[in-house]
């Protein structure tokens, strides 16, 4: 039974969502080819249930274009360093474009040489990391996906924002079972969940963040004025520093707390990324690798359950099941989200987003 206090949901098909995003992007000067890539990546997040990194990010991206701190018309540029190493200069375009080019290059090198590594500089937020992992999986590759982000976490023992809530992601293909897809932030919760709660007028769990005075809070607005909390204490803090080393220090992008917040219109974000693609059959036959992955999957999901647990899931499996469901039923949004998106359409004379049913 549905809770009467739960906001009414409006459903949009993935196709209609992509069409809407492309229209808003091209209306803001983004070339059609680039708009298609961004739309595909954004909708992939909503389909997987990662609503914090989906279509609701479009207004903030468009605001940065209007404020002149995100390059709408440009494209990233690839520089080959060695046969298995390349760098992408994002030229302050969408992070989706830089990441797509970076992983494409890493996959291409790996197909020839077994491994490919790409560093990305001068980029922007690229949404959900899992779509980049899926790009590698679709090419039959294993992968690592790192990025840094604007300061939101204290280092362990501190109280100032210094490290980003920077996700670590990786993946490996399988045979008959679900592939392995890990996409996680080093914080107790992703910062996007706090923005989502604020947008929807909801509270957050008190163990997610501290307010500006260093006190636990369930108010998302107060949390955004304070700091996120790292998962596992010093372990989460160390992971966030690792992301900064590989994504910021190595690439030549901003690091050590100097990545610009995506909601700060004062200057470009200067985000850095790091991608590795690996052929899974480097040390054994591909079919043997897939059989071993299938065996690992079965061992995980069939392992003995703790009290109260009805089903075990492989990393990324819940999101894959959500994608299957939302592909059938549509992506749910609340009224305030639909209204905010339609404001963006109105600004460029595009059609409003098509709601399938509610």
C-alpha cells in the first residue's frame, strides 16, 4: 500500500527523457552529437535508480553554461602519450564527453595491447560512474574508473571540507550471470542524495553529515553547509585521497580541495579522471574467465544469509534489476522535478518533457 504522504510520481519513458535532454542541450548550443552522448549517460543513471545523477542534474549544468563556466560548444581532445597511455584534455566541456572519449581510447588500446590507460584533465562532473563501466563491459573489457570532485569530506580527524565525495568504480564481464559493477562513493552517502533530499523537502539520516558547527544533522540544507562523513572513518578518508592522487595530481587538474563545486558559478570545475581498460583473457581463455566470474557470482548470491536477509545480490545487480523495471514502466519523478525541467525547456523554446502516465 502506498504511503499517502509520499509525493505523487510522474513517469517518463527513457526515450522521451533522452529526446527532452537533447532538445534542451542543443537549445543551449551543444552540438547534436555531443548532446546525444550526454543524454544517453544522464538517462542511464535514472534507469539504474541513481536519481541523484540523472536528468535532475540538467538545470545545474545549464546554469553553468549560462554563467559561462562550462563550455557548451567545445569537444574534448585526445593526446596519445605511448601505445597504451593517452590523455584527454576536456577543454572544460561536459565531463560525459571527456569520459566517453577517454574510455573509448582505453578500450581501443586494450583491444590491441591488452591494457589501456587514460588520464583526463580540465573536465567536469560526469554523473554516475557506472555508465562508464558499462561502456567498457559492452566492449568486453574489465575496467577501473576514478574521478575527483569538489571538497565535501574532511580528512579523518579534521572538520573542514578538503576531499571530494569521489566515486571509485570498476567492472568485469561475466558469462551467463550478471556482470560485476562496483560504483561507490567513499562517504556514508553520496552528496547527490543530500541535494535530492533538499529538492524534495525530505530529511536525511543523522549519520550522513555534520552541519557547519560539526554537529550531526538530518537537515539537508544544514548538511550542505557542513561536511559529509566518510564511510568507515579513516578508510573512507584514505579512499578519497587516493581518488585525488590518481585523478587530480596525476592528470594536472585541480586537487587538494581546489575542484570547484558544480553549483559554484565563479570558475570552471577543473575535474580530473583516470580510466583503465583491461582485456579479461590476458591470462586464460575468455570462456574460462567468464566461467570463473559466473562461479564467483553463484558463490556470492548463494552464500548463507544473515538473519532478516531474503536475498543476496552481486555488486551492481540491484541497479541492473531497477533498469529492467524502469525500462518497462518508465522513470519516476515528482511534480517539482518535472516543473524545474520544463523551465529549462521554456528558456530555449523546446517542448516540455512528455509524461507517459502518473
